[in-house]
C-alpha cells in the first residue's frame, strides 16, 4: 500500500470545495455528504474499506451519525469504521481525561458497534493488550485476490495496537498545549 504525503493531503481540501459547491447550489444536503477523516482505499476499490472518524470537539452523537452515514450510505462498500473520541482538555488540565475507540460495521443494512468500547483513558490495567483486529478481507475488500500475498487468507488478521495510538495522542496533546502556551517547550 502507498502512504499519502502532505502534498496528497491538499487534495482533500480541494475536494471539499466541490462538496461545498454542491451543498451551496442545493444539489445535495451537507448531512448527506461525508468525507472520512482517514480511509484505506486498496488498489482500485471504489469505496474505502476501512474508515477512521476522530472527534475532539465533535460530540459522540455527531461522530456516531458520521459513522452511520458512511457505513449505511456506502451500502456495504465500507466494511469497518473506527471511531475515536477524545474529551477536550479543560482549563487547568494537561492531559486528556477521557477517550475511547469503537469499531463499527454494517449488519442487515444498519451500522452496528462491533464489540464493546475500548477505553484508553483512564488507562485500564489491560491497556497493553488492547488492540483492534482487522482481517485482510476487511482491509482489502474486493481487491483481496489481486493484492494479498500468497499464503495469506481473507481471515488472517492484522493487529492495530491501541498503545501506539495512546502514544500518538499524548504527543499531539503535548504539542497542542505548547502551542496554546499552557506548557513550555522543553
């Protein structure tokens, strides 16, 4: 799989201009159009197979609505949606106090949570073992036969360790607090 560069990221902004133009012209409603925060699009697959929705200031209900729109709107084209919710830092705090991850998928045409919520903060005793398991079939979708290496089956799983997400969020939080003048760079 290829990784997007920062220059590739500029295309997302350009695509949003088209979405806003269609909304402003009345061609479609903004509540009917959603671009995921991050997506995995294998090969020439029409839909992303796995999408990520992240919320910091966005409410949990809004994030769930986004996930439902993506999964139900794609009619099964999107296989998994990973929802990441952080509660915003309040005055006087220097750490995220509550955040969690959920995995969603489509069942009988409706978005449904896949298992329970994985709380990342406060960290549970089992935090080192927290992970999301995705099958190669989930990740590669219809492109599995063209992209999977011999010896790997559709049910083979890849693990997304949540401890690494915890580290990334902590680094981003520290950077944010330095930018806001709450912490000193050191």
